[in-house]
């Protein structure tokens, strides 16, 4: 009788250790899956993939030899329409159209086909920030004026 009791206790102990090991292994797998999901989410959260960026943006951008550049930029899935008017110089709008591409990090939209002038914009929530010709944010006293707001 003692042998049966001893064998039963030994088997119960072994079974409980094995169950604990499986539980720890399952928890490790869950932790690994959560880490992979979080890493994947971080990699895919960009202005391009996370923001409602398509639409029409407008504003008056600084101008070196006029009162400002009245600007309207419409972005669609892969094309743009850019309308500009030099305030105080010309009453007509200049209209340009072309394809858009995105920077590798998904934060900047690039207007194709523009040879003279800015063609890169940082995409933020409900606004675009015009960048310089090298794709850098404009600094200085007028830096806050290089913004087109979505409407």
C-alpha cells in the first residue's frame, strides 16, 4: 500500500512539473507574439499608413518678392493637383499635376514633375509642412508660415 501511495505521489509530482513547464512555454510564446505584434505595429505606423492624408490643403506661403503664394494642394491616392497664385502680382492660378510618391519612412509626400520650387511636404495630422529643396524642415522667423491646412 505504501508503494502504491509513493508511486502515485511521484507521478503527481512529475505531472505537475510537466504542466508548469508547458504553461511557462505557452506564456513565453504569447509574450513573443505580443512583442512581434508591437514591433510590427511600430514599423507600420507612418503618416502614410496611419493618417487620413488624402484631401485638399491650402494656405498662403511666404514669398520673396510678393505678398505671399496662395497655395492649394489636393492629394489623392497617387496623384496631386497643385494650384498657386502670387498675391499682388498675378490674378491667375498656375496649375500643376503629377504623381506622388512617399519617402521611405512614410512621413513625407513628394510631388513628381516639379522642376522649379518646393516639391516635398511633411505630412502631419490635418496639415502639410512645406520642406526645403533638400527635404529639410524650414527654420527661421517664418518657419511657422510654411503650413498648409486641410479643409
